[in-house]
C-alpha cells in the first residue's frame, strides 16, 4: 500500500499487532488442532484410530498371523468460508480526524485495533461454535437463528457417531423435579462400561454448567459425596467441581469438564444474542487426546492479494484492511476456510439425559 490508512499504521504494524496480541483461550484448539490442507473439501476416516490389539505368541520360523483391517467409515465434507467485516463510515472517519486533533494519533490507532480484534475474535467464535455444537450433539444445523446472515442448511450435518455409542439415562430424566429419582452416577457407570466393552477408556465427561448443577443436586450424587467425606448431614458446597471430581475419581468414573463459554450471534437488525453452543441436553464422554482436526483450507485473497490491502494471518484467520471510495470507508475483514473433522467419534459416547428410551 503506497499510503497508509492512517498515519503510523502499516501492514508491518498489522502483522506485529496480530501476532503479539493475547486473545482469550478457547476449547477448539485443544480438541481440534489446526490441520492445513490445500483443498476446499475433506474427508474424515472414522475408525482410523483403532484400539490396542494384542499380537500373537507364535513359534520361531512360522509366519506371523495376518489380522483383518477394521472397516472404516468415510465421511466427505466441504470446507466452508467463515467471514465477517466491520466498516468505518464517512462519519466515523471524520470523528477520528477530530479525535486525532484532540487526543493524538494513538487514540485513533486504538480504534482500528479494536476492529482487528473484533473480526479475529468473530472468526474464532464461529470455529468454537462449530467444534462445541458438534461435540455436544454429534451434529449441528445452520439456521436463521444461529447463522442469520449466512448459509442455512435444510438437514443437520452429522459427524457419524455410531448408534451403539448413543445412550440415554436409565431411571429418570435429569431435571430438578427428578432430583430424588435420577441416577447420574449409575448412568455414568453404564456409559463407562459400554466404553470398556468397546475397548475404549473414557476419561472425561464434557457438559455445560446447567447439567453439572442437575447432577450435584441429585440425591444419588449427594449420597455419594456423604459417603466419600464420611458424614451423615447435608453437605455444603456440593456445587464444587473439585469435590465432584474427587467423588468421580473414587468411583473410577470420568472427570467432569464444564464447557463454560458464550458465543454471540448478531442478526441482520443488529440484535445480538449470547448463548453457550454446547447442547445442554447431552454429556459427551471422550478418551484422552485430541478428537480430530480443524481443517483449514487455502484463502483466495491470500493467493491473489488485491491492490492496496493490508493483510496479516494468524493461524487459519486472515485479517485484511482496505480503503473504499464513493462513499469513503475503511473495511476490516476476518476470514478462514475451516471445518472440524472428528475421526475419533466412534471412540466417544453421547449421553442424552432428557429421555429414558430414545436418544436425540
């Protein structure tokens, strides 16, 4: 760019700021680490990560037995574009000019940095949304509610969890009205046994805070706590995650992990609604390690960089800033071509706690 967008702001400054800025930690990078790919489609090989199988004890000078290769399920998917932009209008540009005269150039720079943060965080938030929506319900649908200015798909995007891994609760659904009859520990044990029978060691149970409160408010759990701390009276502080996990560990059950996050969705009218993308009706049991990868495809603007555009990339997210004319404006945009791949889905189990008969 021959002339800077504003005094003191250049592409080198954009690169430096984006690379050194500390952003809030998210769940998706641990669960679905980035995997760069050179295409805009991908495939998930479900069953490609097998459980440990023992070799055979054989005699010397004999042929090693050949075992069958486990059948794999292949799921093909397109990698979508995730993008958002923010525009500084003529009026805002004039206000910046006035601000610069009063408070100096740094105040104006700070406002441009806010737009950089906004678009980068927005792309990251959608990646978080996709990862957590997939993990919690094993599928998701893009709707006019959760993707109001983007693609709306008619059918749910399923990540292929086997039906045998989809469980429901036994005695009663998990609600505040069923505190005395629901049996979350028994339900946990049922899922863990199913995992053992499938050769999987389930180490974590992912859920939202509302589900955690239902578990700790149940009579079965409270009795387990009393037994654990060896008291007869009501226990104070049953909501403690540390205490709950001590109880779970004593029963050889998976550690509870509360997915505590919030993603805002803005509609065309500018109204923003915040919610946790985790489906509150499901608990997902997983083994140790990453669940798969976040596929990140090539970005056209990075390949064919337009004239007079500032660009910087952090991870899969490309941030660009460009001037516009007639009317004058400055547009800051963030984008990434990304989608989660979950090859470990057949090693995970989903517990739907709002029905005793049918998983949903």
